[in-house]
C-alpha cells in the first residue's frame, strides 16, 4: 500500500464546492488587493490565535522580514536563530543587513532551548527568533525571560497549542505564519501573516507591507509591497474553521505510529514540555536514515530528509557559520520525515512501521 508523504487533497475534498464558489465570488466582485476578505481573514485569524492583531502578507518569508523590521532590527544588529530550520528563517535576518547568530537545537524536540539561546546571546542581540519546527512549540516564555524580545516563526505550527490552551503564534512579542499550500493551513498559492499583541508593532507591519505608507499618499518608511491577496484570504477563511479538526487528525496519526510500535524502532519526535503539537511533519531519528529511505522508496512510502545541510554550513551563511552546534549536526545526520497528514489512517501508519521493521539495515 503506497503512503504519500503528505496529503493536502483529501482533507480539502469536502470543501471543494464551497472553495470554487468563493473563488468565483471574489473574481466577480473585482476587488483583489486589500479588500473585505483580507480584513475579515485578519480578524478571524486574530480571534483564532487569541491575539489582538493579525496582518496578512505575501508569504511566510516576508512575514519574518516585516516582523523583524517592525521590531526595530536593522543593519548590524544580531538576531539569534536556529540553524536546523528552513533557510528562510535566517535569510530574513541577513536580507535586512542584520547578523544571524546561529544557536543549537535539542535533537529530541528539534527546537531551541533557553540554554542554547543563552549561549548565543551577544551584547548586540535585538531579537531571538525561535522556530516552532515541525509543529513543536519552542519554550517561548523561558526564552523571553532571558530579557530579549522573542519572534516566533510559526510557519510550521498553525494549530499547535500549549497544554493550557494557548496557541503557537500567541506567545512571543510577535509571530509569523506561512500559508504555503502544504502547511497546516495552506492557501492556493503563497500567503503569510504576522501576529502580535503590540498595537505599535502591528501598525508598523501594516505600513511596511504597503511601501511604508499609512494612507497611500505619504511615505514615512522605505517599505515593501507584500500583501496577502483577496483570493487567498477568501479561501483561507473557508479553511480556518477546520484547522483544529485537521490538527486533531495529525495528533491521531502520531498516536497511530506510537501504537504500532514505531518508538521501539526509531526515536520519535518529543513534544516540548507543556505543548500539544499539531505535527506538520512527522520527523523521526535513526542511525541509518538513508537505509530507511531506501526501504520506504521500495514500498512506495513517501519520505524526505529536509535539512541535511544545516544553515550554518550553507554557502550564503559562511560569514556567520563558524560555530559548533552538536545538536544541530546530530539532527541533520539522523532525521527523516515520514508520512503525516490529517487523514493518515491506522493502516497506513502500520504499513510505514512495517517498512521500518523490515528494512535491511545490515
Ligand atoms: C520554518 C519556516 N520559516 C519560514 C518559511 C517561509 O515561508 P514561505 O515559503 O511562505 O515564504 C517556511 C516555509 O517554507 C518555514 O518552514
């Protein structure tokens, strides 16, 4: 039985007619940029997160750039960022002339810890960017207690929450989301958002997404053209009410893996203390990830090794790459993502676990 690495189509199938009707409505209405759908989606996302402001932007990378700038980060400032993450997390720091100061992760959770962040702080650290990698939630409050504002890169953690019911993306000074189609909340193209409880910071992001202007006539900042468009916002509005149920499906999929005995064969991702992840990707660790990959490929099971070259070892990050990050290197060497989706069945999980059990690891 082939099992895809992720499945975005099946969860959306019941919404197909509503999505098509909504797309037609927006096309016919003729308002495509910063109109009523974006306003409504921003209000609904903010309510979902339990934070006063959500601002739609063009994608998750721009969300990071705009949030960092709105937090006052500029050329020469230091921003602590993990090395074991998607490239955009550090790229957003470097593109505004700031220095990504790479910190380590705990390979068991794939997230930064207060200890790894503390070790990376400098006298010039303006912001700590934590990444809620794979849907886990980095310990924001303990990191904020170190005294530097925390920006949450929640691109992979829409729908993840803490045990006491707060959302990833509502824990730090500001947070960012990506609505890339394969994400937990995925658009039909690019999209992103910044969320914050800080009125002034929200106002700066709103200005920065529109060329640094409040009124489209006077320009107070050198900004960007980075807007979530009406069509994406309208479609995301139809999806948002289903996000929690989809995330419960992801949690159930993780439970299927556990029940099938995967934990005896490989290291399972550990939720950070006090967090209830909606696993965006289900990433296990094994001493022979390539042999596992070959076994999966032989049975039509999707898998992927996402971050085999961590960011501090990437060519473009060479100026900031001279740092020893043993947890990151271990995660990079041993990780492999296996199928995960809101609709992954017990049988599919059993098939994946059987492939691990039968793999030729000699
Ligand atoms: C952790 C992380 N940060 C940032 C991004 C960037 O988001 P986007 O692709 O929407 O620009 C992604 C998405 O791939 C991501 O996974």
